[in-house]
C-alpha cells in the first residue's frame, strides 16, 4: 500500500505542476489580451480559480504524505516515547475525522450542484466541490497508511518532533 500511495502522490505532484502551468498561461494570456488587444478569455478567471483549488488540494495530499505540514512540538518534545505515540495516534484520529467531515460535506455539495452550471464556462459546479471529495478520500488513505505503519513501529521518525525517532 505504501508504494501505491507513493506513486499516487508522485502523480499528484506532476498534475499540480501541469495545473500551475495552465493557470499561469490563462492568467498571463488574459492580461496580455486585455491590455494589448482590449479583449480577453472569458473563462480564464473562473478556470484559474478552479484550478487553484484543485492544485491546493493535490499539493496538500502530497505534503501530508511527506509530513511537510506546519506543526509545533512544544509539548510533544517533552513527552516520553509512549506519550508521543499516544499524542500522534490521537492527532491522526482527529485528522481522519476532519477528512470524513470534508469528504461528506464536499460529497453533499457535489451532488447538490451536479446540475448547476458555472456562469462563464458552463461546466458543472460539481467539478469545483469534487476537489474536496478527492482530498478527503486521498488524505484518509495517507493517514490510515501512516497509522498502520506507526502501530507496526515502521514509521521512520516522528511526524510531530523533528529528527527524533519514536
């Protein structure tokens, strides 16, 4: 499962780079068209905003897998091995709960907005809310994999305390 999640996150990074390139092209092209030719790409702003949301969620999944999100270890660094393990398991469980909340809310919004179209692109607004569904499922898979590895004693280092092993 670890290899599958690794390759999935690697693919998400590639997709994020592609989304960023498309966003830059859309915004830059729209600016040039507006100032140089007094015209523009009608859907550029809307698509750029949607791509930014997807890019943010994709990059967040990859950062979660690599344990690169911001954290503080003021209390955790003072605990013993067992305390760190318990705190980490509680944190992972809370993050799984947040993933569930995000997933269920995004799924509800996706289904409610399936037939609603965006004003300039005429795409279904469900595509916008679908990013939360993808994030909720993907982040939960990453967290479950990390929890399993943690319980097996296979997780290198502590995600909460820099340069220290559990």
